[in-house]
C-alpha cells in the first residue's frame, strides 16, 4: 500500500513529480564517492536519472574513476527504458564491494548520455556525496537511488513497495 506523497518544501522536489518513462538531467554539482578510505571518484559532471517514485540515480564518468577499481561482474539485468545493465565489483587493495556499481554500455538511444558512465550503490560505499551532503541509499537491494535533503518521497525500494 502506497504512503501519501510528501509535499516538497522550498528547494525540494518530490519523486512523485518525476516522469515515467524516466528523464535524464545533467548535474553540475560536486559528486564524490569514497570506498576503502579513498576518494575513488570526484566529478562535476554527473547525469541523474529521474523516475517516478525513485530517488535519483547518479551516473558518473568512468574516465574520472581511479583506474583499475572496477572489475566486471557476471551479473546483468534489463531495464525496459535504458536496456541491458552490467555490474561491477569495486576493488581497492584488499577490500571488495561485490556488484556495487553498474552501467549501461549500450543504452537505448534516448538514454545515450549514460553510456561510458557508472552508478554506485551508496550503501555499499564508505560514503557518497552530492554538493557536500552525504547521501542516504535507497532502501532494498535492487535500486540504487541516492537520497538527499532536496528529495522527498515516499521512495520505492523498501518492503511493500514492489507493486508501486
């Protein structure tokens, strides 16, 4: 059963105002990912995917990632909008976060802007930040949205939300 939409306050947006199919949006905010005590990616060039009921997923340029940290994982999934996703283990020294990142090597034409980019499950990293704010991970093990104070829900991903 869906909980009532939370009315956004000043400077906030509701995930219930995001479209379906999703929309892409370039973001010129500082985005940082930390794992195993290191900053593994820091950029001012992110692309957000905005989809009804989901906090944004942030796709970051692979070329700005510290080289050698992503190891392809055999897992794949399929998104009706974006196409085939591939997954990566994130490895720094002896620390491994299995299946902690994903990307779309050949996304559907409408989502071409995320080709060559990677997204991270915030809950599997030490920390992820947008514009200096530490994000909260989207609930559940499948979706990888990042929750900040600028986004209100309720959010899909937790128990009882599969049918939303």
